[in-house]
C-alpha cells in the first residue's frame, strides 16, 4: 500500500462517516428535539435549534470516528502486507534441499 492510497482511504472514510453522522444528527434533532436538551442538560429557558445542534455534533463525531476507522484499516492492511512480504522473503532466503548425492558402491 502506498502512502497516497493510505491517505485517500483515511480521508474518504472520514468524509463518508461525517456525512452519515450529519444525517443522523439532523434526523435526531428534527424528530426528537428534546434529546439534546436532555443529554446536555440545557435548561428550558435557553433557546437552541436542535436540528442544527444535531447536524454539528453529527459531523464532528462522524468525522472523528471515520478518521479512526480509516486509520485502523490502513494500519491493519499495512501490517498484513508486511507480514506476507516477510514470509516471502524468509522463504526465498532458505536454501533449497541439497541434491541427493548417493555414494556409488564400488563393484
């Protein structure tokens, strides 16, 4: 795996999860507006737009989660590739069996 491909996987994962988190946060803020007020203990007198709060929280949490998952994927694939490459190198450095030399019986 190249460095560029690792960056691309990590960034793509972050963007995908950020979009998904934004959608989920907006949905939660729109259809369960008291959720954020309850979780963050916001008093009833303070006005917030729960859909916007959900959107912002969803984007940030989704982005962080996606970046972490993308990095785990990249590290796992790089580790696997290094193990496979190491096994191939170890196999090629082991000498092959010497030819079977039989002593000839003198008649």
